[in-house]
C-alpha cells in the first residue's frame, strides 16, 4: 500500500516545511490538519499544493467529537501515517490506537527531560548545559513514546529562548525528515521502548 502521510500542526509549521521540502517525504504528504484558525502551517500546505484542513475545536461540542472528526478525515483521505509537528493538543486513545507505531512526534528537548509545551524555556530555567531534539513514536502519554532519534544541542552562555530555539530548529529540520522517511519506508524496528532504524535499501 502506498504511504499517505498527514501532518498535524498548530502553529508556524517550520517542521512541516522541512517535511514538504524533503523530496521523498514531501511527495507523500497528502494532508495537513490544524486546530488553529490562521495557523501558518495551513498556508504552507496550500502553497505546496497539499490539502489543508482546519478542525477548530470551537466548532465541536466536546473533545471526543473533535477527535472523531479528525479520525474520520484521516480515514477518508486514506492516511496511513501521521507526523505531529507542533500540534498543541493531546491526542486521545482512539486516535493513538488507530495509528500506533505509525505516528511520530518531534519535541525540542532530550526526553525524558522537559516534556510539555515549554521545553525550551524550562531547559533554560533549569540551567542545563545541553539540551536537544527528540523524535519519538506517539503513545497515550505526552512526549513519552519510544525514541526514534535524538540529537544534543549545547546551551550557550547568553542564550535566550529565541536563540536556543533557532539552533534547535536547525536540528529538528534535519532530524524529522530522516525519521519520517524511515517510518514511511517501514524501516523502524520497535521492541518495547527500543527502536532501531534499519538502513535504507540502496537503489
Ligand atoms: C517544534 O519546536 C517542535 O519540536 C514542537 O513544536 C515546535 C513546532 O514548531 N513540538 P514549528 O511549528 O514546526 O515551527
């Protein structure tokens, strides 16, 4: 079956852009979904000629109805894999279960340190000398699933949130396409919390 990727994003969408710009991954992005009206990610999708859908939670009676609509949309579009790219909502068990082993998230810290929505700020506040980027499979817990790729980024003297985030982004934009490529090509071997990335076939 041909892989069809959906990217879920709430904000700027620079990671979405990195996925769109990767020739192999970009060709597989079939749908972009956002929960925020006006999210820059939607604009990036449209500009790339990719279907962009807004599912505004305010238009649904409750969280379950919003997630049902999301699942229906993914099914309707024949989505086989999902990449969360700055999607600021916690996904419930039904969505997680439907895409178990086929859904990735990217997070701007070396998990399990600094999970949550303010990872960069929290790392700076803690005074760590090294932080980084984590790509992991999504499970029921926030920023928790098996780790696929990680890379360290030093915290420099005088760093503020913006300067550190800029360096984290550089790493994110390289790591995420690589991890998503491996996922789409079926090259992730998962044993419990351990993930091995199998080498790509030479062609
Ligand atoms: C990234 O730092 C990602 O790690 C986190 O949210 C941010 C999204 O940035 N999950 P962008 O919208 O891709 O620019």
